[in-house]
């Protein structure tokens, strides 16, 4: 199973506890970041990064709605120029999302 690092801003954390759609928004942010990470792995380059090992070019996004236990999520699915990218997430499926919160990693100075 792949491991992803997700960035969550403080407003989203507040919405998680104060807003009825907090978990839905959190799931949306996490899955969109996972999709971007999958594209980065597929192309072997970050956005705007120019490397010799780059395997293609990004070509925008398309939107999809995904129904989950926490609600309907608006996803921005990235696409690449040659159309070879496909996500590991099931299309049209109603996935079960489980959460595991890992402790923050210590950063080296």
C-alpha cells in the first residue's frame, strides 16, 4: 500500500469539529492530494519540475463526484498529456474510507 503525506490547514481542522460537512471536506482534501501524489509518482516529477527522468506532462484536471459514507465528494482528477494516467481509486465505486492519524514526523534541521 502506498504512503502519502497530506497537508491540512487549520481552517479545515476547525470545520471538522464545527461544521456538519467537516468530515466530508476533510475527505475531499485528502483524496485530492492523493490523486495529485499519484500523478507525481506516475510522471516521476513534481509540478513545474524539469528533470531528465520525467515521464510526461500534466494536462489539467477534470472533475468527478464520488459518493462515500461521509457524503458526495468533488474530486479534481489530474490528467496527463498522453492519457496514460489512471488512478488506483475505483471509478464509480462507493469506496469505504478508513482513517488512521499518524503522529507528526520529526524534521531534521
